[in-house]
């Protein structure tokens, strides 16, 4: 237990460094007691289980392909995490498969009121949509209920949406859905028709996962869709997390169907221009719905510049020190990794292995040349320089953009009015496009005439 929690904390730190932002939704729906099976989509190899382990709040045991246990390091880590090896047909083509020990181990975890994680698609992949779900998750749930009829068991769907799955310092949404209770009714159906019930339960898991996953080809498209969704939603409408995910899913599906049409291309260009102009003034979409003070925006911009200028002295040597790690991770991930779905995992593993080695080498060199006092300084300064390097690199030309924003502040009032005019024009065009592409057989999520509760909702935080 203690070893698991320590490793869980370390992995959470590593994941929080690797991703610029990890947003979680639906954590309040995770049962605090009883057995839970976390069933997620699988777009990004080993990063997927790490996100569930570090953000579910429960101790989660995963099943992993047995070939991973050939690595001593992975075997050690997975042993602490209680990972159970599973034999896959594609890895053992020459012999019969016997996964009885895997099922026994997972049944034992669940029977004790514990949690397991599984990816019903069976394999990490690069598809834009869910692959067909295998029935293993359902068979485990129904099987453990058959052996333990009084067991309180839930299946919690987990939607993982990466805004750019190959890139370090990207963003990811971990969305926990409403728990599916595997109750006596499911058990009775399973007794009468085992195969059909396993398929029916799998289909129910698939429906719930589809409602939690939003897919877009890249981060720019995702941001554009978020901007369109915020403009489309009236101020007086409050969306639940489920409604938010459903609206975004519809926007993503509609966009992919008509992405190459001149109308959509022109609308995307205007949306990106609107987003870019907001960024240049350090504003968000909801800022245009209230009165804006010149001093407020000026203070925000000056604060950002001061923050970056403070980091620069640490970032310059930090970049030099971390350059071998950065280059190795890029080459290993982008050039040497054949499967695209493990690019992110490769970069993370390389960073985890190389950063401590680089820090250890530098610390040893400082100790040898300068003594203990400077060694203490080095131990404290190295992680600070790493943090500064990450922040400055991900901001890229943020300093230049901020200076341009300061210049544009001299025309602040005119710029804001121009943006409000552009937003109103975009609202008309987005509504017209939705009316044109909307499937009339699908009920609307909300009425465009809604005027209640004008306060901005959490999902309106930015464009």
C-alpha cells in the first residue's frame, strides 16, 4: 500500500510535468467504496493507464501484456502497481493461451472491494474513433459477480482526450463517466444467456465511452471547435458535463464530415482569426461579455512579462543542460518509434530515465570541482532550471506577443469593439451552419431561446 502510494505520487508528479494541463471531470462520480472496473478508451499506450492511476483517487490494478514484463525496470514498476500479466494472441501465435491466472488475480482484487483498470478496445491505436470493444471487460464483471453474488460492483467509463497526443507539454482531458452498476438483473441475464449478456453489457459500455470521447485531428482544430462551441452556446444556458461532452462530440463529428467544404474552411479561418486576436490582447471569449478596464489588461500583461523575465536567467543555462534530454526524447519518439500511438510514451520514458542521470552527472561534477556548498546549490538549482526551461520553451514567442499586445492596448477600446462585432458575425454564421448540418432526427441539447441563469459556467472559462 505505502509503496503503491509513493509510486503513485511520483508518477503524478512526472505526468504533471509531461503535460502542461491535465483536466479531470466527473471524479465526484467515482464510487468511494466497493469494487470498480475503470474501462477507458486507449489512444496513447502506457500514458493511458498512468492517467487513470494518478487521477482516479483509488488504487487501480491494470492488466498488461506479458511481454512488457520482460523489461526489468517495467517489471519492477508494474509489480509495485499490482499489474497483472495477460497473454495476447498476437504475442503468442505459436501456442495455446491460458489466462486463467490473470482472471483469478483480477477476480481476487475485485472480490476484495478493490479496483482494476482495463481498455476494452484491446490495443492502443491511432483511429479517430473507438475501435470495436472486446467482451473481456463484461466477462470479468459478470464472472466475478457469478462467484460473489453479493459484491457491490460498478464499471466506470473513462474518456481520455489528448489535445496533441504526440507532444510533450500538451493537454489532456480525463473524463470519468456515470458508474454502471452490475447488479442482480445483469447476473440473472448472464445465467440465462452468458454470451448474449456479455455482448449486451459491452455494447452499454461502448455507448457510454462514445459519450465521453471527443476526437479531433490536432490541437488547433480542437481549439477552433471549442471557440465555435462557446460562441454557439447562449449565455443563459448551463451545460452539465455530459451535455458539454455531447455538444463537443457533435461539433467534432459535424466538422469532420464537412471539413473540406468552402463554407467550413472560411468559417474556420474567421474563428482562428478571432482566437488569435483574443490571444494578442490576452483576453478570453467571456471577457467580451462584460466591461473591460484598460488597467486590468495592462496589469495582466506586465505581470506576464515580469514573470518570464525572471525565468529567463534560469532558462538559458537550463536549456543547455537539458538539451541532450530534449533532443534524445524527440529523436526517440518521432524518428525511432514505429508505432505512432507510443510516441508520447517513448518521450516520457526517455525523459524519466535521462533527467536523473543528467542531474546526477552534473551534481557529481560540481562536487568534484567545487565542494559540498556548491553541490547543495546545484541540487536546488537543477530542478528550478528545468521548470524555467519548460515554461519559457512552451511560451515560445510569448514575450514578443506580449509586447505586441502592449502596443495594441493603445487602441484597446477600438480593438474590443471590433472583436465584439466579429463575434456577433461569427455567432450568426455558426448558427446558420449548425442549422444546415444538424440532423433533424437528433434532439437538440438546448433551445437557442434560453435566457435564464446568465452567469458564466465553468466550461466558459476561455475560448
